[in-house]
């Protein structure tokens, strides 16, 4: 069942616990190359959007990230590729 819309106040400052999951528990990273690629791309997006990342864990089928959204808000960060 889909969850409800995430609340995100305009402007910087909202703290979020974000979970990125694979469809039907499938892997989101397969090897060290994928892990490095995920980390570098997400880090670059965080820097670009002014998002502060406080903690993260990357497992093979999901990632948990504690972050404070930047001025653009969480949707701008999460909808990027």
C-alpha cells in the first residue's frame, strides 16, 4: 500500500528519514561499482541542492538516509536522476 504524501516545509530546515527500496525487495546495488556510483551521485545531488546528509546506510536492497532538505526541498532532490 502506498504511503501518504511526505510533508516538506518550504525553504531549508526540514529533517527527513528517507528510505530508498528496490521493487519487490530487489537489489538497488549489485557490486562495489554500483555502491560507489550511488554514493557519488547522491552526494553530488545533495551538494547541488544544499541538502545536508547527517547519516546514511546503503544495503544491497535499500538505503536509509537522514537528511535536512535544502532550499529547493526534498522533492527536487529525490526526483533527480
